């Protein structure tokens, strides 16, 4: 029996009455997570849902896909739910509805979670052989909605994945002094964790599947209406592992330094110039 087994009806939606108390039994375990609040749940979704994700996984980028190939994010592509087949769209929209959100609230203890209808950075993720995602803390501000990012939900889709294939999710201490946990991205394994400036995580070990199989996952992000002008918006914050040869993301460091010290009017002009150059 899977964790949410039997809670989806024939339209691919979750049933609220069946799930309204689910997750409460994991709240204490989640809060005690080291190095930051988190939980790992195996056999998370009904097996037919995992089959749906694997058979319908996108074969090519969509208009809102993002592909990264730089030192910090190598050979990583995201796929937006709005361009998927109807059954998969229904699944992602169900992840944004109250029954599923209630489970996440019960686990994390954070009430009033708000889903992201834009799926900024969310959807299906894929990393090809040789690719990786360096250790980082996530962006903290949903600018279109003015919300504060609070929770990540990752669901893996990799059958028979072994540690030697790389791509493990690593959880690090804030000061990067220690890797506390390494999580193999096995199919139907869900990892939920609190997102703050201190929640350092990533999959820095390059994917190395002997048959060239890519690392696949679902990424979902949840927010609260707790953002205010006193908080500083930050993009993804990469940090090098000690003795690893990981490269510092100087582009982000320089941009944030300029934002901290230059007047807003000058920052806006710099941003416009950058957008023009990017379109050329």
C-alpha cells in the first residue's frame, strides 16, 4: 500500500475527506529533521500515477521550458505542466488543490500554504548524464504574487536507481561544514523540506547512468502570504562544498551587491540593458 494509495478518484483528483488528517503522524519527525526540517516518504503516490508520469514524461522542451548548462546547473531541463497531456495536467493541478496541500500542511506544521499557479521553476525536472545541480538555497520570493517561499516537495521517478548512478539529493549544514544526508532519487520517493536561506541542498554528484537514462523528478513549491518590504529578495544561492572544486556563482554575487548598494532607478536600467543583450 502506498502512502496516498486509494485517495485519487478516476479523474486524477485527491479526495479531501480521505486525506484531511494524513501527514499529522509525520509532523514530529519532520520538525526534528537534521540539518533542517524534512521528511522522506517512500511509496508516496499510487503506482498508476508513477506509471502515468513515466509514460507521459515530455520528450522535448515546451515554450516555457528552461534548460541550464553552466557550472552550477549542468544539463538540467524543466517542463511546464500546462503543455502536458490532459491526465498529467490534472495531476499537477491536483497538487495545487486543497486536499494535497492539507497533507503538506499537516506534515510541516505550516498553515495557510499557497500553491503556485504559475509553476515558476516547478513541474517535471530532468538531468542528463554528466549533469548536476550544485548545493544551494532556493529563491525566496514569488514576485508575480508577492509571496514568500516556504516548502519544497520533490517526487522522484527513477526506477532501479543505484547510488553509483549519481544524482543523490544531498542535505548540508548551513555553513557547508558537513553533508548530513544523501538521498537516492528512487521512483516514488518523496522528499519534503522547509525552504529558507539556511536549507542548503542539491544533487552535486553528476548523473552517470550506464545506459544514459536521465534523472527525472517532480518539483512542487508552496508559499505563504508572509512577504513584506523588510525582507530581501534573493535568487538561488549556490555555495561550494569544501575541497570539491565547486565554482562560486559570481554573477549572482555581483548582481546582489549592486542591488544592495545602487539606487533602484539605476538597478532597473541595468536590468533593462541585460534583458536587451540576452535577446540578441
